[in-house]
């Protein structure tokens, strides 16, 4: 299933990794391991952040995706399930509306 992974990087240890010249290498290793379909870096709530679209085959895969960010950056990770328009069409919204509306 497709997931949106949002990562917030605290200033430390990110700044220390930038100063010692290893930040890019660490990020490259993580991206190679998690193989995102898309990866973007931005600012979020005043901190550095990354937004990644990833394929998660089963829930037990989540630690392998999150731990590199936790261990290297002390980052906060949030996972959200993504649906394509076709997924949403298969969700049965009309039947759910009749059942619960």
C-alpha cells in the first residue's frame, strides 16, 4: 500500500551532520534503503522536513523505514495511507453512505 511519510528533522543532530559533512551521505543511504517513489525536502513548522511517497507491503515494514530517521536524526515520522482516485472509487462510499448516513 502507498504511504505518505512526513519526517521532521530537529536542528540537532542535523546541524552537526551538516557541519561534519556527513548529512548528505546519511540521507542518500536512507533513501537507497527505503526506495521512495518520490522524495521532497521542505520546511515544516520551522524545522527541516522531508516528504516521501513509499510502498509499504505490510505493517512490519514500518520500523525498517522509520528507524534510520529516528537513529540518525532523532526525527519525528508520520505515516499516512494514500489512495489513488481508482482506490477511492473502489471504497464503496455510496454503500457506506446508505449504511451510516
